[in-house]
């Protein structure tokens, strides 16, 4: 299964950055409501385990908020591998907005 990853630096500290990202999934759902469904996410301290379906592809991953960066690593179905770059850049853009 192909993997994707991206990270976004921030200067907020782990606690403040985590708080800003707590509603990240809800924002993504609103912004991409026509493209994202079956969204799930579970926070454990500074780590979000998430999954969703987009254009029929099931995507899952982990968002880890560190002191100076937020890092996402996930898995894509083989059929979505050609969209990996777009998925990474979309997620990175949303994270950058949330952490400003």
C-alpha cells in the first residue's frame, strides 16, 4: 500500500498547536464536503488517528503534533497512488492555515 507524508513547521509549541488542530477534521469536512465522507478521528494526547473516504478511496493516517512541527503519515490504496502529490499538498495547505 503506498504511503504519503508531509510536515508543517510551527512556532506555537505542542500544546497550543494541538488545540488549534483539534477541530482540523471538522474544518476539512466542511471545506471538502463534496469530496470527503466517512470521516473518523480519535485524539490521544498530541496524536490523531484518522481515516476518511475521498472519491471512493479509503485513506487513513496519523497526525502527530510535535513542539515545532505537525507531521502526517498515512496509507493510500494502490489505485490512489497517482494522486499522492495532490493529497499531500492539500493536507499540507490545510495544516499551514490551521497553524498560522
